[in-house]
C-alpha cells in the first residue's frame, strides 16, 4: 500500500473541477481518483466503497472506466482513492455529440438493478425523494445564496407548482433504473472513436433515468464546465430525448414519457439548490462539526472564478425566467 501512495505522490496532478474529488495520472497511465474528505471523517470509507461498487456494477455497459484498486482512507489521504483506467479524450461538443451521450445513458440505464444488500442507494419514489432534497436546499441555502427577491420568488413559485404536482404524482409507480445523478456534460469524456464515457460515479443510485436526461441538457448543467459552455435550443434538447427514447425500446419509452417533464422541472430546482449550497458552503468558514461541508479550496483560481460566475448568472431573474419558459 505504501508503494501505491508513493505512486500517487509521484504522479501528475490534473486540474481539479469539483469539490468531491481530484485526479492524479500515475506513471503507469492509470488514474487515481482522490476522494476529498476532512481528516477523521467517519463517513469517508463508506462513501469510497459505495463509489467502488458503482464502478463494478456499471462496468458491463462498457461506458465507464474500469476499476483496478481501492485505496482505503488513511492519514494524508483521508478520503481514500480509487485506481481506474485513464480515458483519453475531451469534453463533448454540443450539440454534435448529444447522440453519443444519449447512447451512453441508454446503455447504463439498461443495466440490471443491484441485488438486495448492495451499497448502491435505492430510491423507491424518485419524485418524492428529489422534491425532499429541493425542500431541504430551499430551507438551508436559498435566502443566503440568492440576493435578488425577484429571483427567489421565481424559484419559490416553481417549488409551489411542484408541490401541487406531487399531490397527483407522488403515489404513482415510477420506472426505475440505475441513475447517475450528476450527468452534466463535463462528466463525460468523448474518445477518438466518438464514444462518450461517463466518469463520475459518486452519486450513482437506483432512481429515475429522467433525472439524468434533464441534468445532461439543462442550461444550469451545459454551462457548468468551461470546456462545454453551450446553451441548447429547445429543438436540440428534443432531439436528444428522441435519440435516447429510440434506444431503450417502445415499452420502456412509453413508461418513461409521462415523467420526462415533471422530473426535468424538479431537476432544475435540484441543480439550482446545488449551486446555492455551493455558494454558501464554499464561501463560509470551515465548520469542524460538519464533515459534509463543501470546499472549493482545491480548485484553481480560474476554475473557482468560472464556477462562481456561472452560479451568479444562474441566479439572475432573467436566466430563471428563460429556463422556466420551456415548460410554462
């Protein structure tokens, strides 16, 4: 194990793009995914092994990096690490490579569900679960993150509409699949063969595939990574959904169709509250009592500035109205 830690120290640190993990390319060409955690975080090991199980479960689809080794949390590496294949490629070019992303999502969503006792979380009711996540985000972060009362009012109005919708939808059976949860285009890598690899498996769960479709194409997602930065037209979004639905077969497509718009609207609220949490927690002093507090300390100044500007833009009232115009 000491040898692997030495290999990580001697590897090439790649630019950090998020608050959950960093990457080091090892001399043998593999990639070490360094999970971020505070020292003595009692939950770090469970998170690491949950992510490792996701890599193993998704491997048969041939669209995620192969897992080689799990490095347990330890002093100097409090979150542990996963050693995986390095995927040579780049971020997707939108809209040209939306089909490649749709193909990858269809393949991953078609995998069998994990068996009983699996570490991968299971949502029996993704609509209710996602709405609860949004409610918590609104309660904890909205007022602190969004200064403009008009923008806050737009968000609250959408939340009220989702609460009303929940009265009729929450008890209906919802189609489930493996869901990835963080499918913004920056988490895909397109190789020379045009295959879109999905590389961020920290949030994999059993849930709604409609969330992944929404997250891949909402403006809050497509401008998040600096190498993507494209707002899709409604026609481009519709083309992506059609491409995906053709790949999963008529029966599954018909089951999923009624959930596409409700989950898209909920996913927009969820991503907006994600950004509210990012803004509040990364700007706040370190709270030793909260091991789940996010930090952007590992980001380069340029990446930090980019993400903060994207968040500020997403909280503008005119931005919110333009997004909501799609369904209102």
